[in-house]
């Protein structure tokens, strides 16, 4: 796997975390992508198709080779044949709406063909990216396209930036954040969901999970990971982990042994990690981030 990350120019850093490119398809056929609280643009430059699998419902969806991946509440899976040559944009939480031209909430738990948002501009951009001779040129093309769109859109609501920072803190509550902003809880949920693409409560859950993932890189005791990550206890961590990823923490760590892009898990051939929610007879609808 050849994976390169590019820090965007200063004019884009309010909205974009990084640009990336990935090449060389891995030996496994699928990867599971866990929630990050962010939106992504993905361009498959090898073939004009992207396949998305929902591990909770076994539904497969196919799109053309440029998609916007909305903010997902649970994991989804991708076909790794797209990894032959793929390039993307990883937005900061709440940073995508100004550049996509659509409220982030409209993309919640969805992949949408970029041509549905940008029209022929998306098709032309994918063709130019495919014709570019190097990752550096592809990053430049993406930056120019994003800068052109940024100039036409309003800036993010200041309250959203404050709420995002507050909800990144361990044990933050939606009620306390709303009170600090002078908003009703209902109004905060409304504008946060519209601008970020996920409710503030779910966002706090996802960020707590991401915090625990980072801690697990250096700490093996789940009880200590739970405490430092902002969970009430280890059981709380396990419940959230299964809710977001479909697998237990132990299974997650086992799958993580194969090198993959951040927030990805290699899914071995023939593997179908179980979903406890389905075993209770209930199908979880709508699942998704590259």
C-alpha cells in the first residue's frame, strides 16, 4: 500500500484536514471504515465505479467514480479494488458544507455521487485527476477546485466551531454546550446536525471512540483506556465500540493487524463480523467516511 497525505494550503485549512492518495490494491477484498465525525471526497481514478457495502444490512450500493461520503453514525465497507489509484479530501468536522454546496446534514449516513452536487464539474475534475502525472499535480488540481468553490460560499457559523471544540472534551454534554452558547438544546441540535452532518450527541460519541483508538496505540488495559478516553467504565466503552464499528474492541484490535489507511479495518476473505443488534432481530438502517 502506498499512502500519501498532503497538508492543504492555508486558505483551505479552516475546512480541510488533509488531501490524500492511495495506490496498490491490497490482498483483502474489503475494508471496514469506522466513524470519524467527518465528510470525505473520494475519486477512483482506476475505474469509474465505487462500491459501498453496509455490514449491518448486507446492502451493496454502486456509484460512479467520484463520491461525497457523508458523516456516518456507524461503520460501512468498501471494495478495495478502488485502491489501485484513488485520491481524496478529508474535511475537518463541519468544514465540508461551504465547499460541497449542500448542507452536511443532507449527506448524513449516505454516499452521494459528486456529479449530483457539482454536475459536469465533478466529471471533468475526475478526468483531469486521472490524467495528472503525479500525486503532487493531483493535489494541486484538488486544491484549485476547492478554492474556487470556497470563494462562492458563506463561512461556517461561529457557534459550530465553539460546539465542536467543546464536544471534543471528555464527558462533554449537549446541554452544557448549548447553555454556554446561549442556545436552546433543540436549536443546537438543529444547526449542528445541519452543518456537521451528525447530531451533537452522536458526534461526542464518535470523538470519544476516536480518542480511545488513539490511546489504544500505547495502552493495552481497556479499563485504563476507558477512563482516559472519557467513558464511565469499560462496559460503556464496549457498548459504544460495538455500536459504532459492529465488532468488539478485542476483535477490532485483531483486525487492525493489517496495515491500512486511518479509520479503516481490513476484512479478511470470508469474514463477516457479527452485529449484535441484528442478532436481537432488529436491522440497523443507514451506515458510513474514505
